[in-house]
């Protein structure tokens, strides 16, 4: 192995985290997977040699646990994020305050490199609680650890994603495909590319203190993504536009149910484009070539097809 330095990954057992942990292990690092669900983190241990991947209980809201997780680490990565609150204030605690705590603990521990995963649209002045808390978290992190690298991905796709899989399942179950804010543009980015960006940001001295926006090679309107999913799953479903007023009423009900399938805060996000800014540093600036959606997603959407591989047309209302 090239090195036995320690890398701590907060949120390492999650969708993106598993890819980052795998790459760190392959590079020879001792990897602390700092997570609240240590049983889930323990499932990652086969990715490395015996004792190389170490599950560690930690919460990004607990200063003492954070300090224990980063002690002796050379690299720290924060991938923790939520799409909806379970309790009021979760966005503030996890997105806004957590990065500052990690930054302060990392600075005190002498950590060499710190990479933080934020999101396109992060803005401390946003109307959306999600985007506002992400923006506040970036500010808190920069204040505590100015040399941190911030990565802002668009919608992330991969075999275990919660985007293409969700709408693939909806195409299989629902008689219609509802479309909310169909003109909103997105730039889906492959989870493997995001993990490669994390590794590049850790290794490259010129990435210190910079912010990168991560998007795939193609920008697509939301309604076109849904139409494409219908084609890939071979489902004939009408695309039905849902007025925003009705969507808000639906979200007010759904956000109170387990799973929080749709929230009013998510509707605020859906009304803004989720694409890389024209003047932003990107994947290519980190030496990563973006992977197209159609090279990866059709493989895992196949399970939502009904018999054979024939693709049907879709109808737009």
C-alpha cells in the first residue's frame, strides 16, 4: 500500500459515501466510517483489508464525537445531508451547524485536507430551508477551516439513487406520471464521478479553499427526464402537469406521512434550475470527465420494465 494515513468520512455508509470509502481503501488509507448507523457502516468492511475500514459511531451534531472521529486523521470528508426534516430544526443542526463543528474539530486536530459535500443552489438567503441551511453550512465551514474544498453536485444518479429509481417505480405503479415544475432544468451527475471528485479534491493542492459545482455532460428539463424514464421502463403513461397550487396542497399532506415523499420545501427547490453556473469550477477542473446518464441509468431501470425490452411511446397532456 502507498500509505497508511487515516481518512475519516462522515456519512460514509450512505449512497455517495460507499463509493468514497471504496476509493480511499483502494488507495491504501485506514478509513474511519463515521456514522450513526454503525451496523450499516460495518457492511463496508469487505471493501478493504482486515481492520482497514473502521466503523465509528458519530453524529455531526455532537462536538465530542466529531473530535474523536477526526483525531489523528490526515483527511476528512463530510457527506452528511438530508432531503427532509424528521424534526423541526434538523436542517439547521445537520446542514448549517454540523459543517462548522467538523471544520473546527479538524482545524484543532491538524487535519491536512477537508472536503465538504454541499449542493448546487446552496444560498444562505434562499427561501428554501434546505438550500439556506446548506449555504449557512458552507459559511460556517469556511470560517472554521478556510482551506476546505466545497463540492456542490446537481442530482446524483447511480444504481442505488433516490431519483431515477423513485420515478422508475412510479412509472411502474401509477396510471399517470405527474409533472411538477416540468421546465426546471437539471444536470444529473454520476455518483462515481462525485466520488472521483472527492478524491481529486483531497489530493490536489490547488483545490484547497475552492468551490466546485458538479454536473453531468447534459442539461435536461425535468419533464424530459420523466419522459425518458417512461421510455426506458417501457411504460405508456400520460405526463400530467400538476399546478403548483395543487402540488403545495399535496405536499402539505405528504410531508406529515412517514417517508416524506414530498414536502413544501422541496417544491421551492423544484422551482429553481439545478445546473452548474457558467463561471463555476467543475468536474473537468478536477480532472474528472462527466459520465452521461444513458451509459448508466438504463441498466438499473430495467427492473421496472414489464416483460421484454420493447420500449413504448409516451403521451404528453
